[in-house]
């Protein structure tokens, strides 16, 4: 799934009917906030109830440094002997289809594999915290005092996606101030969006992690109808995402006169980029109309038989 491509698509299609049972929890926040340490403690809490877990840690650092990958293994080290916990570090670079597409597919593999809970760690920078929304049932934004202007950093959009706010490193003196800042920020929101709990944790000692788990479990979709609605919304976004990647690929792949004309018109100020996009989309649509429909789903995939 990380590598993408046609084989991944085919496999994904085959396993989708077996998904939908897992709860997906996203942890996001600035580097150094203690996400990995907190996940480690949170997973330990989850394991007390026997729930099986898969952790997908999206590592934004250079593969050359190897530091973060190793670090997460060390910070989540207590689970390495536990077959009920699967840990995978995923490089966030090089996904042409966007991180959310592959992370969704990876989450679906883990779901189909029968894990009860899937935990995704992403660094809250750039697109990734927005993309996590598309995958996770419950979104936790982790903050900590002493990370510079940390609360400022989460102001821009990231607060909006949180179902739960965590102030980790509550053992540090400035934690109370961070809690106050977050609470006052929440008070500025619409009334319906204010009931986001702010939970203090000390990930390194496990303090507050039981409270975090209780808060998470309150947000689990209860009825089958609610679960089905969430699943449908997720698939909707997945298809839109795939469509965007498909269209992008088609447009980038075209250098024929019609496309060059549209580019020239943008250059000359005769068309806005939006207008040119619509014109080029129309060209691509004509092309799409000529693509033969997909072959019927091959049930041999499910039976584990080779597909030639
Ligand atoms: N004082 C204190 N340090 C913590 C706590 N949680 C994590 N740390 C430390 O903060 C650093 C960053 O933690 P890490 O889990 O790697 O953060 P991440 O980048 O958000 O995944 C590590 O040195 C941790 O040991 C905490 O609750 N209190
Ligand atoms: Mg980490």
C-alpha cells in the first residue's frame, strides 16, 4: 500500500469488504510534544482490555537520518514482544497520490487484518494534520509547554480538527498556562464546537492516560448506522482523492496543443487558472469517456488464487 500502484489498488479493492470494524485514532501535534511516548502509554492502557492494536507512525524526517524511525521503536519499545501490537513507521515522502490516500489504504489493511484499534501518528505540520481527519474516527491534538510558540502553531486550523486536546508534559511548570491558553481559545468558538475536552497527561509516567482513554471511548460511534455513515463519508473522500490524483496525472501527462493553448491564455492574462482548469478538465473528460469500464471484480483474489 505504501508503494501504491495497480497491485495495491487491486488488493485494496479485494479487502475493502472486510473493513469497517476497527476504531481509528489519530494523534497529531508538533514534534517533541510527546506523541510517540503518549501513544506508547495509551496502547498499554488499551491492551489492559485485550484490544488488539496497530500503530502507523508517519515519519516526516529524512530516511537518511533514520532517527525518528528508530526513536519511535524505542519509545514504543515496551510493546515489541506483544503480538497484540503491530508497529509500522511510514515515510511521508514520495506519495504521489497524497498521504491521505495511502494512509487510508494502510489503515484499511490493518482493519481488514482484524485489529480492534488503529493508531496513526502524524506531525502537525502542513497537510498531514488535515489529512488525518479523513482517516481517523477520533482526532487527538497533542500539545506541550516549552515548544516555543506552540499554542500559536496550533491556532491555524489544527484546533478545528481536534475531538480531544491533550496537554502532555503536565509535569512541567508551564503546563497550566498551556491549558489555560487552549481553554480560552476554545471559548472563542461556536457554542456547538466548545465541548472539546482538554486533558493533561504525563506520557512518561502514564498519568492522565486512563482519562484520555475514557474520553476516546465516549467518542466511539455507537450504532451501526453511525458507523456506516462514517464509513460512507470516508469512502466518499477516498474516491474524491483518487479522482484528484487521476485528473492531476492526466493533465500533467498532456502537452498537446489544446492544453498548451490554455496555458498560453493564462500566461497572457486571458484566462484565470481556475477557468483554464475547467477548460482542460473538459478535454480530460472527453478522454475519460473513451476509457473502457473496469473489468468485473475477480473473486479469485478473495480465494487467494493467482490472478493472471
Ligand atoms: N517531562 C516530560 N517529558 C516527556 C513527556 N512525554 C514525552 N516526553 C519527552 O519528550 C521528548 C519527545 O517525545 P516524543 O514522544 O518523541 O515526541 P513526538 O515527537 O511528539 O513523538 C522525549 O524526550 C520524551 O521522553 C512528559 O510527559 N513529560
Ligand atoms: Mg513521534
